[in-house]
């Protein structure tokens, strides 16, 4: 990952980086890229169901289960510093 | 200092004075709260309590140690604040932490570093370092933290106190400024296992404002600690021990032997090495993606320190550039990387998370707990913490506590003694909702070590 790639990520995050901050990041992303390749090694027979938590392990919101709401629809709730709802990672990309 | 030591409002005031004096050396507070009498009776009547500064407190500044939130005052209390207050607790302050809970050192707060009471040149651990050090120094018997990737248990180990992260969903996160919603847990520090057990009973429960909380009827908490470990099957995490220095292993082995002598069944196990090596990158890709999403609202539009610009986009960039520290920015960048190209890496990490969680579940289904040293040795030097990272094989010993977050397993650290005059902890992780087994083993460890109620004296 080069400086331009890092600057693009920063643009996505809506902030700017100092030159020395960019320099410090190269090693971080190099290591991360290495580890991502190792993930491919362990995901030999992966399926899409693996993305979702299994009920009972990380509890799905009980209210959704009671009302038979499909958890895949729950993607936009969010909690933030001023209070509000709770965001769960969406089950669909 | 124990909860039972606090009997009057005068005790609370004395605690406030001690905390203020200690803070001059530890730099553990962001906002002190002069004590006010709480008219509620309850199990925490006249008990001084500290709150990590990601816990929303109505009318009291809450910053999450982030400059962008330097002057943010929430209009509401977190659920846990309501619960603690209803039981008579008196809040003495908002404690320092790593910015937005992103860190393991408590060096990244805009208020400066927090110092370990056992050695001021060392970190307390993070991100809940402020709460940890003031509990360890004897200022309060109970302090709240949060744990996304070991942020209660690691500081507990480094500061020689009890640190608990219960099962995901036990304690409401409503009003907790988030890091990563699928990994965040409210946790807490005490100096005694019994006090930690009481805290869990008070804090836990279903909350309609946090849809991930569990109903007590579905997964009841025990009402007392099992006094016996006889017959409990305890798994020893050999992969961690392989990378643990000798002195720490000696302490750990003595404790395991004592559990065996009390009738526990001990089994040494190893996990898949290829999966363990991926714990940290899986955690980073998931946590930082969730954090980026959670904190998209830190924009200066509705709240927070705004830095003006010629248009909205420039204001946004100026505000976030000035408002976040380098570590937070780095983690957001990893989050953006994880979510790029439709979130391919994020999904990949979640699949590996599934494999890791299934690996742990397959072992814990026939056992009561998995144990290991919480950290391989005592707290690192501040200078060391700012140095480049160590090689991967050492990281397993440093990062195994994250497994408790990836799977939501209840996990706690209990002091096991000193190595080179620095505290280290004994980590206990149980199956989901099995705080019964976890606390029984913790109590047995505490009885063996004799470290119940121990604080670091002589600081003033």
C-alpha cells in the first residue's frame, strides 16, 4: 500500500494525515496484508452462513426474534454519543 | 479497599480527597465529580464509584478521552449509571482512558498518559487504565470500565486487581460511547472477587434500550459464588504458556496445582496455531470497521468541537483532523481498509471469527473454564509501549484475552502475585453465561493467593 492508497483511505474517513503519520502506517498495512493472505489459507471451505453470529452464541436481539423480524433487515440501527439505537453489522454486504 | 468498608458519606468524602491527591501522581481522571449525598439506600449505599469516561452521565462532561468530545455534555445517563445510582452509589469522577477505547496502554488520552501505581514509568494498560489505577491505589472499591479486546482484564493484570468482562449481553451498553458494537462489553474493577460478583448482579439485566441484552429468565445469574471447584474441569491454555516467561509460569503453575488439590480436573490443551495467529488481525479488521461506522457521527455538526471550514465538507475534514489522535486515526484507516471493495475483508474476518469461536466452543462445551496468565509479565515501560510491535509468537501470550470478546465468553482476571515487583493476573474464561464456574474458580484462586482487598499502598 503506497502513500496515495493511504491518503485515499483517509479521505474516506474524512480526515487528513500528517506526513509522519502516513510514514508510520506502511508497516501496519504490510503486516495486515500478510495476515489477510493467511486468512485465505484457513477459509478453505467457507460459506456465507459463517458471516452471521449463531443464535445462542452472540444473542440476536430478542425483540426481533419475538416479532419474527428477519435480522437481515436490521442494518441501519445505530448507537452514538447522543443516545439512540444500536447498529449491528448487516448480514448482507 | 472493599465495598463493605464504605459506611457513611464521610467515607465517600475521604475517598474523594484521597482520589484527588492520588491523581496528582497518576493522572487518572478526566473530570472529578465533587461528592453529593445519594438519598437512595441499596447495596452500594455510601460507596464511591468511578466511571470510565465513555459512560454517558447527564449534565457531566463525557469525552471518551477524545479531543473532538472535549466539551461534550450528554443529555442523558447510561443505563448502568441509573442502576448504580439506584443502589446508592456516589460517583466521584470520570476516569481517563485510551481515546475512544482504542488502545491498550492509556497513553492516548488528550489529557496525557496515565501512570501505573506500582511503577510510574510503566503503563497501567488500557483502554480502561484510569479506572484500574484508582482502584488499585485504594481510592475506590468499584470502578467501571469497558472491554472490547481486553481493556478491563489487561489493566486489571497490570495493576493487581480483579477485572471482569461478563458474557456479551449481560450488561446494557446503552449510553456507552462505543468502539465496536459486536465486541464491546461493560466491565468493572474491584479488589475482591465477592465485590465483583455483587457488581455484576447490580449491573446486569435486560434493557429495552439495548437490544442485545439478555433476559435474566433465559440465562439466570447465580445468587452466590459456588464455594467449591471440586469436579470442575479446567483447561490450561498451553499455547499461551509456551510464550510465558519462567517466573510468571511458576506463579501460574502453583495456582493450578492448588486448584487440582481442591478437586478440580486439569487438562492441558492447544488450539489450532493457524487460527491463533489470526486473532489480532481478525479483531482489528472487525473492530476498526465497526468503529469507523459508529463514529461517522463525530462530525462537529450536532455536538463536539467544531473546526470551521469554507463549506460542509471542509468543516467535516477540519473537525475530524483536529479532533482525533494518531492512534484513533490509524484504527479508522484500518476500518476503511476492511470495508473497502464492498467489505470483502470485513466479511473474511467475520468468517475467521466464526472459526475461532467454534474452536473455543468445541473445547468449552465439556469444560468449565480455560485458564492462562492474563499477561506474560508485568506492565511494560511507557517507552516500550511506544516502540515497534514484537513478533507474532509473543503476541499470542499478549492477545489471547481477545478471544473472550470475539465469542462473547465471560472472562476475568484475578491477581496472582508479583513478578519482578509488578502484578500479573490469572485469567479465567468460561462458556457463555457460565459466570457460575468462572467466579467459583476466581474465588478459589483468591483464597490461595491471599490477595483479596490488596491495594498499592505508600503512594501519598
